[in-house]
C-alpha cells in the first residue's frame, strides 16, 4: 500500500496562520500534500522506488491512510480485505500474469489505479 496507494494526495485549508519549519502558511492558504511522494521519500524509506514484497516493514509509518485526525476510518477494513483477498486470489488464480499493457486512470481522478488491466491465469481452481 505504501508503494502504490489509491489516494495519491490531498489538500488542506489553513484556517489560521501556520508556521512549519520556518515557513509561514497564512490563514486562507490551500496546501496540497503529495502522499505518493511522501511514501517514496529516500530520507525515510530504504530503496523507496523498489517494490519488494519480501522486505521487512519499516518502523516509519507510511501515509497511504493519512495521519493524525485525518487518519482513514476505513483503514482497518481495507487491511482486512487485503489480508483475505490476496491469498484467495493466489489460490483461485494460479500463475496470475499481466497479459498486455495496463491503462491507468487519468491524473486528477480522486482514486488512483488501473482503468484496464488484462490478466491471464490457469482456470479451474
């Protein structure tokens, strides 16, 4: 989820003046936060551009589900669904492979991900 989260960014409105790291964000400022970029910060994650499912999970929390008071209420459900769905897919769809180019949803769409992803697998399981 850190590598390829469904929500790539968010915006916040500064209702009061905010000073962060000596930078003033005046009241009324909209601030765009790049969650996808934060999740690939080389100062935080080892080899952040590499997807390796076998790597030990970092102690640093990723921002796929937000943070603080903006932490996603549905994160526990999303994690539980993935824990159930991925092993089931692996059993029911052996030798699952891409079968052509993936087409991605356009930038600016609220939820990021594939619009079209052709696959093949061994049927009958």
